[in-house]
C-alpha cells in the first residue's frame, strides 16, 4: 500500500499493491461472488454508479482476438457529467467470474450483475476494510474506499504501460477510465488519481539500473 494525505481534508488517498488487490478479491471469492466482482470492476477503473449498471451483455470480445475482452460502459461519466458510451479492456478472470455467476444465478443478458444500491457496495467495502486490517495488520486500511480502487487502476495501468514503452499511456488510461481528454481532465487525473510508482513496476525498472 502507498498513501498520500488529501491536500485540503482529513484522510488518506490509497493505492493498493498487487498483493493487496488479490487479498481484497479473495476475501469474498467463495461465499460472495458478487462482492468479488464489484471490487474487480472497481479495480478496472469503474465508478460505483457505473458498477451497478454492468450487465453480462456488456462484455464483448475484442475484434480480431480469441481471448481478449472489453467492457462496454453505456452511460459512463466524465468529471461528474454524463459522457455516453466508453469501452475498457477487462481481464479474462473478471469476464469468467461474471460468466459463472450468470450461469449459477440464471441471470439474463440484460440483468444487472451487481443488483444492489451504491450504499450496499460501500457497506461491503466497510466489511472488507476490517478484514484487510486483520490480514495485513495495518490500520490505514480502515480509510480504504471504493474510489481508491479507481486510483489504484489509474496508477497501475499508467505505469505498467509507460514502463512497457507505450507512447500514449496516459491517453489510453484516461480514455478507459472516463477522464476528459482536456487540460482540466489531465490535471484531475494527474493530481487526484495518479499516485506513486507501484512496487512491481519499480522492481522491473530497477533491473535496468547498475546498482551496487
């Protein structure tokens, strides 16, 4: 976990390490698959009000591929204003989890996968915070919120693409996450979401240094 204080209010902005992301998802994998999927969607950059709109039919295979999937977000937001449809790549794990849940629940293609209120998702996060404190022994987890999952996505995706040499890393991540492609949008993305370099990216970069 990496943290930074908010500039103008109490609390912490949080970016989860890969190990912590996996631990969060594992908390509910067996008994509460909807909770796991909700947090997976958050770690794919979705806002809470976008998470509760996702339906099985919104998962679409990427053109020209056999095992790459994207999620269509029909009513996404940018800077608190409706922006219309956007698309974001998703992991095969997330797509499979939704597929299994759809089959087990006999869910229709046009039913909501996370059929609860935003308050319920926040309550799920409240339970997860307590469990993560027990797992890692760090009380900073008590400040973890759904928006920190979006921060984690922004930072992890950006630095992973950047270290891989993708020249339009920022543009891609902003597009996938629904940040406005404007000066104000970039300022919001950089100041409020883009955090410290994740350890797994730093460890990869260090391989190219002549450290003694």
